């Protein structure tokens, strides 16, 4: 009599029968799809041959004494910034033409808080002009008092000498220097 032949398991044991690993793989796949769809909804193109536009990282510069809890440029999320703070453009992305055109604008939704953060103050400004640029770079949104906003494209960080708008200065720092 012949004994039944046992077929070897060809799947790795870490995937076969381990529900935790299968769940993790499904979660990674779902997050990947979510990330790709988020980029697509922000106006990003998957066409490599489209040389008329570029994807600009988004940076924020806060020239106010309020905390910037967040903002969006044409639906793409930007980061937060402390009062009189700003940082490199580290959020992806908004789609801009490689060659500047005079009618270029963006829509901005932002939240400058009114107190310790318990009262949010979301506002929207539509058709904010993008200032002229000569080469592709990162898009920086500068928030000023009285809901004034300037948008520039630059290859310089907000603290760099070549950035088109001087970095914000906290007036309290100047008062402290005068006292010393």
C-alpha cells in the first residue's frame, strides 16, 4: 500500500496562517492606494511627459502672533507654524506651470487660532495671486496680520538671504534685546 503523498507548503510560514501578517499586508496596500489617490486629488499628474507643469512642495511662513494650525493650497494640505515661525517646504504638493503666467492664483484655506487652540478660526481666500517667479521651486505661503497673504515660489528657505520675503521677526525679541 502506498502512503498518501504530502504536498509541501510553498508559501512562507510568516504569511501562511498568520492573520496578523495578512492584516498588516492589507493595511500597507490600503495606505498605498490612499496615498496615491490623495496625490491624484491634489492635482498631481502621473504623466512623466507633461513638461508644462511641476509639482511644488508647500511651505508656510507665519508673520503673525497667532498659531497657524494648518492650511490648504488648492486642496493640498500644508503644515502648521508657530507665531513668527516658518520652515522649509516639506509638504507635497501643488501643481504649477513651469513658466509663470500673470493670471496665476491659488485658493487658500487656513486656521489661525484666536486663543490657546480651543477656538479654531478657519478662513478661505480665493484667487490669491502667486507672485512672479523665473524658475520652478517650492511654493511658500506667507501669512500676515489682518488676513493678508502672499504666495511666492522660491528655491530659498524662508530664512535664506535669497528668499523674496524677509523672515518674520517677533517684536518681543526686539524688546528683550533693548532691555539688556
